[in-house]
């Protein structure tokens, strides 16, 4: 590896940073409301199955491509498959991350606003109507734009510090604290009157709820929650030491992601049923439920502020990976400084995020195929570009990348047998692309 190229300082730092990239809005914000609208327990089972059988092999693949090339996402494909159409895969990742971050930062702004309000004691108040509060924040242009700008500003500052001093330093403290507070939240949620109805909805699968659409959302969620498909993890793993086991690291990230997703469900759905919310509330579900549960806890405002701060950290660690793939694509050749490109990228991202930020106010009547700009961007990213990116990566690593390099990267730093490599290889060649194609065709409405 080039001596002037940064590396993660430790395996723990890499795993926490990768988990931070994966465990953010996907697991904490999006999973509960998508599960709520897609069958509860049935969706959970599909999500876990897809995450293990499809998401894990995909995550391993991105790690192998990144460390094998020792380049960020765009340059990695140029190095591994020069002068070939496969180089479009990395470019698709940059474009996809740009679109994803354009609406992700809007939600990150909501989290930031809630965090600031909670620290100031402005959320849990006598007679507070939490759905109305959420509606007021998202429908006020000045609030949403201010939140969007502040959220991106934090991203810019961290990314300017680089890998070890920026992303890794932030992630390895934020993620363990998030786990601890989630457990506290779950314990309190489960002790509420009527909480068991929520647990039943979440853990007791009703297989009649399984539809083609819910399967589509479960697969999309497994990709979204693990941050695979846009080569974010290609960029992250390009900084990884050769002594670290890729399958073991990927397995750790997947396990943590599933645990956090389950904890999110156990924290949210008991409260949904205990307080009479609808599990199909949609994107605002988390923002309505969290204040309700913390209002029932002594010193609830303080604990809500702490949890929202950690939730903000998790949201940020995910957005770091998206901005990093964009920034690293422009600084790889050494012609531009990280600081300069970070600021330019952040400013452009702010401009790109304005339409999504105003989707619930000034641009609320503007729709694309019946969806507002925010929802249309989410749908394009989660259900079209992510599966397409995953398919290209699966085909690339199975049929184009050098087989000896792939096997070497898979087995380095571990005691795994060649049989494990063979099993993973079969999944990548057969099950992963076949599943993606079926779901992708289903998305298009052909059948």
C-alpha cells in the first residue's frame, strides 16, 4: 500500500466505522416505519434472511474490491478492470451516494433540530402533541433548510480531518454508546401498558402479509441498512490493513446491524401500540414515538436529549461514508486537497438537497409519478439504483475480477477454510444476482 495513503488505525476502528456507515437512518429511522407498513414480523424475517444471504455476501464483495485495489470506489474499478465498461460501477456509486445524501441529509437535519430542541427542553412539555410538532418542523422551510445546512456542515468538518482523525475517531466512541442507550430505551418501552401488542406485531410473523412489494422493500432495506450497492464500503476497505479478516469484519458489521434493527423495532412498536399510534405512520414514526416513550421516564427530557444526540451521531457516521466516497473520488490523484473538495462537495450537496427539504412545504404539490421529491428520490435510490449497483458489483466480482486476488483477499487474516470461500462464491454467482434480478424486474412492474 502506498505510504502516503491513510489506513484505519485498528480492526476495531474499521469495524466501528463500517458499522457506523451501515447503522444509521437505515436501521434506526427507516427500518421501523418500513416494517410497520410492510407486515411487521413477516417483514423482519425477510429482512434478516436477505441481510444474511444477500447483504453479507455483498458487503464481503465490496470489502474485497476495495482492499484488493487499494483505491477508492471510482479508481478501484479502473485499476481492476482497465479500459472496460465495468468502470461505470464506481461512477454509479458516486452518483447514487450524491442522490442518497441529498435526501438523507434532510432527515439528518430533522434529527439535529430535534436534538437541539430536546437539549433546550422544548419537546417534552405538558400537553405536547408530537405528530403536530413533527408536521410543524417538516413544513417550515426555514427549519428544514437550517437543519440541512447544519447537518452538512458537521459532515464537511469531519471529512476534512480524514480517516483516522475524522471518521474513525468519531465512530469508535459513538457506536458503543448508541448500543447502550438503545438497550435502556427497549427496557423502558417493554414495561409500558399495552407494549406486548407491539412486540406481537413485530415478532409474530403473519405470513399472509408477505407480498411481492414487501419482499422488494425487505431486500431494499437490507441493502440500505448495510450501505452496500454504491461502493461506499469499497472506499472504506481501501484503507484496510491486509492482516484483517474481511469475512469476519463483514460478519461483525452484519450482526450489529441486525441487532440494532431488532432493538429499534422493540423500542418503537411497543410504544406505538401503548400510545395508540399507527404502525403505518411512515417517515415521521420515530419522531413521534421517541418523545412519547421518554415522557414516561423520570428525567425523560435529559434521556431523550442524550439518545437523540447518539442517534444524531449514528446518522452522521452513515453520512460520512457517503460524503467520503464523493470526496475521495476527486482527491485520489493528489491534484486537489481534501479540505477544498470537502467544502465544495458539501456546498453542492446543500443545493441538491433543497428540493427534498422543501417537499413537505413549498414544493409539497410538486410530484413525480405521484410522489413528492423526497419520496421519489428515496424510491429511485432504494429500489432502483441500489439493486442495480449491487447487481453490477456481484457480476463484477464473480466474472471479471481476478479470481486469485478475490480468493486471496477473502482468506487473508483468517482461519477460514477454502470451502467457505466456495460457498460465498456460489452465493455471489447464483443466488445474489438471481434474487436482485427478480426483485428488480418486480420493481419495474413487468410482473
